[in-house]
């Protein structure tokens, strides 16, 4: 019994310590590393990159020799009925014949194979650029989902605080109406505001659940509590502070542009590959074979032959029904389309980097303005509360002032998250966004 009692007390103690332990929250880097192994979109991009890397060996194969071998074994049953020097001859012979042959072909001049080799190397570049872009997209998607959860929490917090304040004002309005110090209008106005705040709370709770689920889709599980952005987190302006330099970098270094540049070069080589259908080809051809069979139908004599040969083989295409010309025209049209898509990608990259740059610059200005507006809103709220106490303000004035404080706090949180996201997007636009950038902003967050 003593042992059982001790074990029971130990279990209770461990349980108490477990429930008393502080809950840990996940930071931005932890969520990102979970996404690296669980996000299906990223895993699909990684598999696509692995497949794209095989284009290199496939292109090289067209320049290397090909070797093939054939072999056969045949059972023969032969009967011979005839005459030999006036004598009738009836003979039969059953035997097995065997043969094998080895062929080697080494291309010396096949222009289409040279073009395909160049295409293979470019397609590897394209696959790597696409995967690099997918890696950047994962960072942006994680940051966006993470910030959306925090913003939804801030919105819900503001709505609940607003509802609580309105509830207090409603109770005060009802008591004041009962003693005759305020009119029924003040009480009804407070009740209307409270009902509206209740509806806003339901929507804010729904938005938070949707945001959490969006993050769960990327991470593969519920991330629990998240670290919050510090109230005094310092947001830095873009460096260099010249938008033109960012635009120039985006047009050259954007992974989207790099991928499309490789695609345009592949399309250009495809034109040459199709035209090569008119060109002659030259190959080195070598053959080695051995055949073992009967020498005649009669007797037991056998014959074994061995053949070895090597030489050059020239193949000159003359007419293929217009197929080569048609494929060449098709390749030219595809090349023109790829070049137009490349130019569009450059313009889109320039536009995206301009939007991101302005998002950072204007976001910083908006954060400063909302910081000042929050201070002013809090001061105005205190003034309205004091005015209500001395009778120069009414309840509706206090409610409006409180609502303004909560709206300003919500807008400030949105502006700070948008500015951080614009910083990440700006680096992604020039192809420089990486895990180190998340590590750089991760200290701006703290446990709730």
C-alpha cells in the first residue's frame, strides 16, 4: 500500500508540474522549418526540379555511342529426298543453329543532337531557377500565413476589448437612465453599439480560424501559439535606397526572369534542331557477329562464321513530305512566343519590385503615422472620459473615442505586418530571399 500511495503522489506531482509548466510558442523559423518538410506544394516543386535535372544527361546521350546486341537460337528439322549420281537419296538432319551480333554506332555529325545537348543544359538551368523561385515562394507563403494569424488575433483582441468597453458603457447608461441623468437615446445607442460589436466578434473569431487553417495547410499541423511582433520592433528601410537599382537587379536576377530566359534559349535551339532535319548525318558504325549452323543437309559437318566490320555511314535526307519545314515553322512561332513571354516577365519583375519597394517605404511612413495616431487616440479617449465625468461629454463621444483607439491599433498591426512582408517580397523580386532573411526578422517577435 505504501508503494502504491507513493506512486499516486508522484503521478499527481508530475501532473501538477506538467500543467504548471509554461506553454511554449512557435517562432517564425520553427514554422518555416516545419513547412520545409510538410508543404506539399514545395515538395512537388522539389520533385519537379529533380526531374528537370535529368534533361542534362538525356541531352548528352545523343552525342555518345549506342551499343545494341542481338542473339538467336533456331532448331532446324530438314529432310532431303532426291537422287545422287542416279541413286535415290533419302536423308534427314536435325540441328540447332546459333548466332549473335553486336552493333555500335557513334555519331560524328548530327546537328540536331548537338542542339538537343545544348537544350538539355538550358533546361537544367530552367529547372533550378523554377525550384529557387518555389523556395522563395515558400518563405513568402509561410510569412504571409504567419502574419495573417497574428493580425487575426490582434483584430479579435481589439474587437473583444471594444465590446467589453461598450458593455461597461451600456451598463453605465442603463443605470444613468434609471436615475434620470441621461436620456433613453444614450442607452439605445450603447445597446446598438454592443450588438454590432458582438457581430464583429463572431466574424473576427471566424477569420482567426480560417487564418490558422491556412497556416496548417502549409505546415501540415497546428502550430499552436505563435510569437507576437514586439511593440517596439524596429522596421528598417530598403538598402540600397534607390528604386532604380532594385528594378535593374530584378530584371537581371529574378528567378522568374532567369527561368524564362532559359526557356527562350531552349526555343531558339529548337528552331535549329528542326532545321537539322534537312542536314546529312555521319556516323561511325561497327559490327561484330558470329553464326554457327550446319554446312549441309547431309553429314555432320557444321559451319561457323565470324564477321567484323567498321565504317562510316552517311545518311542524306531528300524529301519528307514537308514535315521538316512545318516543324521548323512551328518552332519559329514558339520561339517568338517565348521571347515575348521573356519580355513580359522582365516587365512584370520590374513592376513587382516597384510595388514591393513602395510597399516598404510607404509602409514605414504609415507605421510612423499610425504610431502618432494611436497616441493621439488614447489621449482623446482619456479626454472624453474626463469630459463624461464632468458632464461636458456624452456616452456616444466616449464610445466613438474607444472605437477609434481599437481601430487604430488594428490598422497599426496590419501596417507593420504588411511592411515586413513587403521587405521579404522586395528581396524575392531580385532573387536574393533566403532563410537568412527570416532569421534576420525572427528576433522582432517574442513569446506572448
